[in-house]
C-alpha cells in the first residue's frame, strides 16, 4: 500500500512538472524535486530517470546533494510570485486570502534566496 501511495505522488508531481514546462507561471523544477523525493521512497526506476534527465537531472542532483538552487531559478520564481501577488491584490478574493497568500509567497521567496546557489542553468 505504501508503494501505491509513493507512486501516486510521483505521477501527480511529474504531471504537474510537465504542465509547468508548458505553461508559463507554473513551476517545473519544484514539482520535479518533489517527484524525485517521492520516487526515492517507492519507485527507484523513476528516481534514476529523473536524476539522469539531461535537462533537469543536474539541478535535481544538486538539490539533493547540496540543497542548492540556481540563481536563474530564484529570479524566475521570485518574479512569478511577485506577479501572482500583484494579481491577487486585484482579485475578488477575500482580504484574508490575499494576505495569507501573499505572506506565504513572501516567506517562500525569503527562504529561497537564503538557499545556496548552484552554477547550473535551469
């Protein structure tokens, strides 16, 4: 039953990562990091595939081994969060949702910029 759980997470995260590769504004690397984490728990073949992927493998390996995030990824994520936060302010969402969402994105951005940087290009 555990393997089904982990593999389901892998499928969900890889799917979201694939969608993120196609749609601007939706992250790819974050979902692939989560997919690699879930795959390491119950789907070693997919874990190996992700870690050896020609485009995303180096970033995933650097994250796993050193907790690093490329500067380009930091800038891209920060800009997307800023744009999302501004759009949120002009939405019809309740004020508490706007505050919570924007505060969460601010905390994530601060955390992200405190991570060490790798030299890989996303």
